[in-house]
C-alpha cells in the first residue's frame, strides 16, 4: 500500500465521523423505549470491551493490517482465507451503508431520483478521494468534523429555543425494567455501531504515533457514543416514544419541528447534510479497508488500479442487497447482526487473541 501516515487528530476525526454514520439518524435503541439513551450507553460500554480485544492484537503486530497478522496467527493458508472473508465483508458493509445513504436521500429530499444515480455519484466521489490517498481522507475528515460540530450546536440550539422539548416524555426511568434495555444494548447496539470500529484494525498501521492509538480509539468511541445517547434522548423528548418508534429517521422529524417566528422552518437540510458527511466517511473507510485487504492478500503493487473496479462492485451490491428499504432494514437487524457481526467482530478476534497469548507465553518460556 501507499507509504502514508495520518496524524492523531485525523484518525480521531475519521473514527468519530465513522461511528456516527447512519446511527445518528436511524431510531437506534428504539427497542428500549424511553430508555433508549441508556441502552446506547451500555452498548457503548460493550464496544469498549471489544476494543480491548482489537487493541491487544494491534499491539502484537503494530505494523500490519488485520489481514496480515491473521496469516501469522492462523498460518499461511487458513489466515489467507480468513483475510479474504474480511475483505468481502468490508465490501458488503460499504454497500450496505451506501444503500442506507441513498434510501434516506430518496425518503427526505429526492423522492423521484433514481437510486442508482445517487449511488454512482457517491461512489465516484469516494473513489476520487481514495485515489488521492489515506492522507487526503484524513485531512478532509479534519475539515468536515468542524462543520459537523457547528451544525450540531446550531441544530441543538434551535431545537431548545423552539420550545418543543418535553422532558416528561423521558419519564419514568426504567419504566419496563432492565430487561428491554439489556436485550437492546447486548447484542444489537454493541454490534451496530460500536463493533463496526473493528474496521480500523486495517488502518491503524498508518497512524504516525502508534503509542497513542489506544487514546484516540477510546476517545472517539466514547465521545461518539455519548452523542448518540444524547440524540436518542432528544428525539424521545421532542417526539415522544410512540412517534420515535414509528419514525424511520427520527432526527429528521425532530429538527423538522423547529419553527421560530414562522421564519426558521424546514431545517431538514441540516440533518441531510450531517448524514451526507458521516456516511461519506463510513463508506470510504469500509471501502479503503477492502482495498488494503485486496492489496495485502493478492500482493498487488498499485492499489489505485483496483479502486474503480471495487467501486463498481459496491454499487452493484448496494442495488442487489434488497428489493426495498424495509427488506434492507430487516436484513440488517436479523441477519447481519447475528450471522456476520458475531463471528467476524467477536468470535474470530477472540480466538486470535487467545492464540497470540499462548504463543507469547511459549516464546517467553523459550527465552
């Protein structure tokens, strides 16, 4: 791959924007009702536990992507197959997020635009940035995280001054006990969005100060988790738990209720723009991880030559993944979370950690 390095701030910006992704807009944690914010917070704690597994593996092989040290831990052939499995997963995850993005645009602002047209334009923009390299992605994230935070502060201020917030909608706490909260937090929210940060095991070798990887990852995970938890509470306070449960994109409805002096209205564009930024980086990072995997597994000399073909695959997959948005969401909740996230984000990394620990113990005894 390219001989590039990203700074601590750039990696934090990419992780933060990636983690918000589509989770900021969808009804995350709605299974816990009024306590969705608490379920997200607990899911974030589960994400921290998984991070410790990923970080342990990174510390053993700080100069290699995940596909590289999978071959060291499992052996040349089994490790290669596992690396290929993860590379295919990254392509699939990029296509799922691309479909999320295009479906929200169709629902909110562009109802008569062909789905394929939106997907192609998004993929072409991402291909261009990835062609320029990971450093350009990092610098772009640095710029956009500032605009995103400004929009977030402005949007929250307008929601508060509009007088639409009713904190009684959040009461009583633990109305239905701990069970729905725990069932929602573990495993659903732990898998989406927090375990998806596994993808950064492919990008950490580019960090110019590897010793700070732990601080950057944890700060990005916790800060984004707190924002998601706060957003869930805000949606319930403004809309009520019943309306959040019915809404596909509750944040759009929350910001849509802002009406100041019959002048400041229809601020949905703030949410759409925020979603555009976060999803751009989420798709781009999954896309780039797949490129790293292909280059590492097939020993390619130039990663730029496979960017456009990979983009075509992602576009095609995003169109074929489901016949409609309802089917797409159902697949994500019932299939992806259990049959993809559990083995790829939990079981295989845990096995790798155990094998690496055993090998380290034998090495110390040998020495």
